[in-house]
C-alpha cells in the first residue's frame, strides 16, 4: 500500500479531534520517515489535517459554527501520556479547577512532568512543566497525587484561599479507604516538607498508621511553614509547624 493511502486510511479510521502523531505510523516512521513527513505536510496544506503542535495533528470536526479542534480531555491526554505510559499530571491552578475549589481558568497550563520538558505552545494554549516528585505515575495514583499537588501550590492558588484548599482536600481524604489513605501518605514522602506537614496534619487521626508518624519524623522540628491557614480549619497545625 502506498504511503499516502496508508496514512489516509488511518486518518479516516479515527474520530475528528483526536490528536495524531508520527508515533501512530510506527512502521512508516521507521522505514519511510521523509515520505511520512511530506505526506502529512501535504494534508496540512489541503486542510485535511490541522497542525496542533510540532509533530501533532488532528482532523477538524465540521459543525454549523465552523471547525472544532480537540476536546480538553484529548489535549490533556496528549500532554500527559505517551502510549500506555503516563508522563505527567495536571497541577497548579488546573488542579483547583478539577477539585472544584476555584473557578478561575489559568492562562498557562501547568503539568508536573516525570522528565524535564521545555515550555511550549499547543495551539493557543501555553504549557509549562514543573518537576514531578514521583518518578513513576500509576493510573490509580492520579487522584491521590492531585490532592498532594493541591497542597503543593496552596500558597499560589488563585481565586481561593488556603482554608478553601485545606477544607476540600481534607474532605476528600476523609472519604478515602484506609489503603488509599495509606498510599497517599506514602506518596507524600516524596514531596517537599511543607506538603508532608500538611498531609500528615490532615491524616492524623484518620487512620491508625505508623506512616503518619514517619511523615512527622521526616520533618525538621524547628522548621515553620507559613501557609496562613486558620486554626478552625486545621486545629492541630501547630504540632506540625504550620502557621
């Protein structure tokens, strides 16, 4: 089968709005990389495909109101996954939107990435990357990591106060199973001291686990964390050095 026909068959088999990359044409990428690049370039010129970013394209969905690009979920999947591997998770202000703590849409999308990556533009969206504190991201851990990421950026949260963040994260932690809460505490050990202190403070009393004590033991007893959270929301904060 000719290169163009092979590419066209694949494009027609995927729904409009799905992001297509060179990796979707693995055989051609290995055997005929130049022909693949030229064929995709011709489809962009014909507007059969729209270039979303370098090496990424999509077939636009035609509607009465014009062409529609990839859905937010598709873009996020493109930015945080590579095949079956999870390479990052949303963080920063986007986490507060997901957890319904805030309503302000961030001007820049922030992703905690396992591997260092440079800032980039995906269409009209600016994307920046920060360090992920876990080396490997499991699907089941994502909801737990989002809680830790919410605590990580608590002092930079827009459209919400530290008390709001603590209340929502605490409510979600109370609803976790014992095993999930223990897993959360274990993941927290990879995070900076402030996150460990907040997680330990919130976890204390929720489950009988030596891991909570191990979080306390990982902290310098003389270190103070200026989070500006109220006593009413975090009653045992002084025991964890939280101000």
